[in-house]
């Protein structure tokens, strides 16, 4: 099945499938009670077990059914990583799962406990926040160089008028700078700096002086090398440490950090940006957003991809902004993230041969599950991508930029 980016999604998986030891060669619909229950759930999304359509599930291990019903999304993801099931068109499968909201049909103790912990405790303290840097962002720059494109942007690209990922990511960088109204000599505080691509762009293309806070050692090292000779200062520190900056800034920007801030910290995060911004300045917040308020993320994502991550809702951000910020613009281009993620997947799968020996087969299936499952979430409109432009209420007016 072609993704539209010119690469077969399953070429490698077909080879991997040949290495598996199958517990069952029966390709008809299984008959156990757990199987019947899961078949019924999947049918609500028009997904069949061992069917002949591209989005149908092909089960290689009969314990798959019990594992999913007992462990929910964690069991589904881990059993996929273990090679217990496959789908030819994984993006179509996940899109159907999201649109039918099948995850609401399976509630497990681990899911309930994760949600309860999120309500009772602050899971995004400074010490806890280091986990996502160490386990995800410091995973290996070779993966990100293979996947992300020339500007190493690990956030949503902006696709209008773009034919390639590199063009779309440059569109995004320009969009951010134009929304902020950057001019030469301005000072910018960046909270969560990624690989330094935006800092480099603001300094080199717009003549700004940038201070960038980022907790990831590997990203900061990459950014410092990238921005050598430019007026950019990187701080390998938690975003909360920016409160110690002695000066205020003409502009504040945060791209892709809010997903790691946590609902108990949204107000503090927004207060920090407000305090560090000069009067008459602008703050741009770029974040993935959820259609509904939650206190935790998906258990599989929490364990394997973004420990402690969670997506803010309109309500959660709105409540945290009250009596603090004036909303100048709220721009949603969530569908662009579907295309971005599929482009990342295409780059990753093309370059997998050079990564395989270091990371192994199970990692490949984990990364595929993550990238394509995420793309489907945006395609099904269950996740959004928001850019908010905020002021202290002391700018005469603001004309939205697109």
C-alpha cells in the first residue's frame, strides 16, 4: 500500500513477518470469547479480523485478543511491537479506530491508574520532565537526522504552497516569525528549543538575538553547533529556569513544549512567559491540542514515546490564560500534521537500513506504530495543531497572519 510519498509501508514488515514463530496458522475468524468480543468492537469501525481489505487486522498470535482486552492500548501497542498482528494500511486502520473512538470500549486498571495519578499528582515536575528528554529527545540524533529533513524541525510543518517537507518546514519558520512581527535587533526568549532550527532562523533570517531553553542535552549540543557565530545563547535547563533571566524580551515563543508542561503547570508556564515579556510584546504558543480535557495521555505513548506528556484542551488553556493574556489569534492547522508525520515516516522507512543494526526490529515496529498512529489521530480530527498569539492587552491591534 502506497502512502502517497512513494514508499511501501510494509516492505520491511513483510520480511520481519517471515521471521516470526506463529502460534496459529488459522486465518479464519477466531472463536474464543475474547476474540468474539474484540471482533465485535472492531466491527464498529468496519475492521475485520483476518479480512482481505487493506485496513483489516491480520492476527498471527491468538493471545492478541486477550492481551488487548486486558491491557487496552498498551497491550495493542506491545503486541504489535512483538509481531503478533499486522495491518497492510496501518494509517487507514488507525483512522477508523480514532473516528469510531474504539479506545472508549476498553478500560483497563492501568488506564484508570494513569488518569488518577494525573489528577492527584504533578507528573511534570522538573525531575520528572527529564525523563522525556533522556528517553525520547536524547534517543539518537541519527534517527532524527534521517527522519526530520534539512532544518531538523520536530514539530508540525505548514504545507500551503509547499511540495516537499523541507519547503513546508521553512514555511512554518517564516509563519512563526511573521506572526511575531520580528525585526532586526529584537530579543527573543525561546522556551523549548528543539534542535535549534527556529533560533537559527530568527537570528540569521530576521536579525534577532535569541536565548533558548531546552532540557535535552543532545538537542542543545546540536543547536550550539548549528548556531555558532550567531547571537544565540542556549541554556541546557528546564523552561522554568528562565524565570531567573534578568532582562525582559521583545518576544517570547514556545514551539512544541506545552505538550510536556502538564495541566497542573499551565498557569505557571503562562505566568512565566508573561513575566519575561516586555510591555507591548507578543507571545506565540505552538502546541498539539486535544478536543477534550484530560489529565494524562495514552498508556502506550506514556511508556514508550513521551513519558508524562499530555495534550492541553481549549478549556484548560483558556482557564490558565484568564486575567493574564489577551487572545490575539488562535490558528488551527491540525491536518498539516497528518502530512508531516507521514513524510517523517517515509524518511524513516527509507533510511531504516542504516539504523537497523543499532536499534533492532522491535524499535522499528514501535516507531511505525507511533508515527502512523499519530498521523491518523490528526486525520480523524481527534488532535489539533494550534498556534496562539497572545499579548498583555497593550498592543493597539493585531492582524492575523497566515
